[in-house]
């Protein structure tokens, strides 16, 4: 298992900035940092802001990380990744994830959006918050999980966020 950038074409499609110059998009794309540990004993893998964004007071923002998590080794399908805010994100900044905890399934990298991990952050304060490019904002925690034998599915993934709801017939 490993992290990698999504394609530039997917980045163009998913970025919230639709009216910026192509060269600016390219620069943002090339500056994407892959998640990593802050220290050798860190449980979480820090995700970095790929660009600067202002989160207005009591507003929400979508952040395209440009990153996907690949689980392509044998038995990797028994792992998932939890996306949670870094402690400083909630305590010092007053930001939280809109979905409280992100769940990245082992097969998400196969989704139509290349498994692009996007963050939906909410500013809970009365102040605007500026997130700088390169700033650590959330962390991914990779963890094993088990599924009971009578609860398995033969469905395959297609879409991104919320797409498994669409598999129900």
C-alpha cells in the first residue's frame, strides 16, 4: 500500500478553482505533498494543504488534496483509512471535518475519480481562517478491519463520495 498523486486531468476536474490560469493549476499540482509521518512513532500520516484557501467564519470549504491511497497488495482489502483532523486543527483553528471522520475504503482507489481524497472542512469560529499551502491539516490512520462472513458483498465500486449508497437495488 502507498500514496500517490491523482492525474493532472483529475486534479483539473476536482479543484474548486475553475477560473484560475492553467500554469497556476500546474504549480499547485506539482506542489502536492504526499502524506507522511511527522515523527517515527506517529500513528497518523499528515495530509498537507496543496494550496492556500480562506475558510470564512461559519462556512464550509472543499479541499482537493490531490492524493489517493492505493491498497493493491494481497490482503490489503482488510485495511481502511480513517481521516481525522489533527489536534491543532480543531483546538487551535476551530476547524472540523463536516463528516466528522472520513472513511477511505480499500477499494476507493478504483473509483471513477481515481480515489481522490477530498476534505470538507467547516469553520466553527467567528473568525476567517487562512490555510496556507503546505500546512498540515488532517491525518490518515490506516487500520485493519474485519467483516462478518454473513455481511459480505459482491458489488464493485464505481463512484466516489457516497457512491456505495447507489449500489442498493
